[in-house]
C-alpha cells in the first residue's frame, strides 16, 4: 500500500476497504498522464484481430519472396509480435502501479499465471495484450466458470496449447490434458487417460481465424457451420460430433453448447474447488496452508458456483490469513518490484517510463508470458529466495531507491533526467505503518545510514520488506 492508500483504508475500516477491493469500481480511473501513455501504445490503437490478420497476410507475401529475403522479412514480423508483448507488459505495470483497484490487479496477474501462455510460440506474443485485457481481467474477481469459458475461447490459449490443431480425426490432447491437470481438477484428481482423450474430442473444432472471412470456404471447398467472435472460431465441420463419456458423465453431441457444458462440469467439480482454493491459499497465506482453511474456501467455491470474490472473502476473513500477516508471505519478483516502486514513488509524479520496471521483473525471472511451460511460475518462497535472486533484488533496491532506474526518461536515447528526491520511506508511513515491526537490527542499520537514499536502499533490501 502507498501511504495515501493506507490512510484511506484506515478511515474506511478493513471490511469496507475489502468490500471495495472485492467489488471494484468499473469506472475507477488511472492518473490522466498514465492513461494517456497507455492510449498511445500500439496495442491500444491496433486490435489483436487486425494485428494478427495483418501478420498472416504478411506471411503469405513472404512465401512469395526470394529465399534470400525471407529471413529478414520473417524477423520483422516477429519483431511486431515482440513489441506487442512488451507493450502488454508495460500496460500491466502501469495498471499495477496506479490502479485504485489493487486486488483486481493482483488477481489479474494470478490468473494470467494460472492460465499461463508463452509469447515465444506462434502468434501468442501478438495476442498477449488481448488475452490479459479481454480474457483474464474482466473475470478476475467473477465466476470461475466464466473465466474458464473465456480462456477456452482465447486465441492465445488455443495457439499455445495446440487446440487450433485439434480436429475430428486428428486429435491433439495437449489442451485437454492441461485443462484438467493445471486449470481445473489438478494432479491426482481421479481422472484417467481415457478422460483426457474424451475431453480432447469434446474440444475439437475450437480454433483461431487467421484472416479468413467468417463462413468462408475451408479446405475441400466445404462451408461448415461456424461460430465466430473476433479471432475465435468454432467450426462444426472440424468438431467430433459423436457422444462422449467424461468423468462418468455421458456427453451428448451439441457443438459449442456441448463444449460449454463440459467446461461447466469441470468448473463445478469438488476437485476443482479444492485445487483452486489451495492455490489461492498458497499465494496469499502460506506455502503450506492448513487443510481446514482450504476446505472452507472450497465449500464457499461450491456453494457460490465458483464466485472468486466470495472465496477470497472466506480466505481474507479467516484467522489463518490474519495470523499470516505477522510473518508475512514471501514476495515473488512481481510483488517485490511493484511494492518497492509503489512505496518509493507514491508521492512523486507518475512514472512515465515503465520499461525499466518490466525489465526488473524480467531480470528476477518472472516476466509475463515468458514461462515456457504451461504450469505458470511457482509460488513458493524456496523458488524465489536463492542467493542469485537476492543479489539481484539488492541491485534492484538500489536502482529504485537512488532514482537511477530511468523511470522518468522519456525515451532510451534521451538524456537522463535529474533523479527524483525521494522522502524517507521509513517516515512516510508514520509510526503505526507497515514498518512499525522492523527488527532492531534493521532499524539500527537504517538509522545509521549516511543519507536518505542509503536508508531507503536498506529498507527495500531488508528481510522485512521481502515479505508482504
């Protein structure tokens, strides 16, 4: 929390503040300077559908070029995808730093990691911003069922896990397997390889439109029934229309209704409730949360039809969560960088260049969309507390505390501006703020620092600041 946000929460009271975070104001705005910079990004001006179709057309043109010219032309296409992926990360950073709906930002990151995609595969880089903004963000605090349906229609997910190639007669199980193991039921939830195969059959026909007009002719001159929304396309002609059996349930044929019904079936399984609740508890409470807490959260999940906000309220109102605040959950790299920047620059003009912040998270090993495997980044302390990680965090702390990160440099080629003068972070929050419980060793080291910059560096490097 920034000092101003802490004061607002204290005035409102914990429950009122929590209510506003669990049910964020959809009209809440960013600082005008920040919104203007987001609006200037190419991902804000050129939608994912237009970008992907432009790239598809460019690839067709490249195939007609002389062999010697193709490598450079393909590199230019990849550069556009990389730029769009980088801009998606920048937009997420600005929102994380300045949105008043902080829990929504945290949960958007959580679900981006849960339903992880990799920008290095196919066109996922070009689609990353759309995936975050249109697929994940609107459902981050809503119903899990709706979130699951949205990801099953997301071109980034369908490309990453190969479901765009999953068609009748040529089954690809990749998405089906991860949908059960990573997205819903979890490992060892009692499903079989036969269930995976049957789910893959259900998911046939879900794909991506790369530029064909809706309803246009496909391979073989056929004109199968199609359902299309932007880049997402369901082709009935590519769908296995036979009956299936999944988790002991007979699944009658039904096209998209069949697929949505199966997604709802997975979302409402007790195994899914426990898997999602356990992962939320590990993220917010403890690397090894108590089974009683997870069970209460899972029961809320089932009774509320997967209402994410209600599950979170059960967790936040629990004695286990209250007890966890004493020791504090160890911050992952994203939490560390954002909390450092929000603490240090809360009273400064809005940051105009978030590329260094994105770069810090990348250096610490947790860049959005850079996890190659579909399991997402790990959530435990042991994954982020090694000596190499901590050394880099100390370097990041100094960059932030000394104002030397280039956060106010307009362009990479511009002359570095005068570093901002940051206040003492220890004093900014007051005597009853989050640093009231600093150990005597940490407090002594900070008090003996020769200047405010060194004192702030020590605070951001302290064992206490590494925890939430």
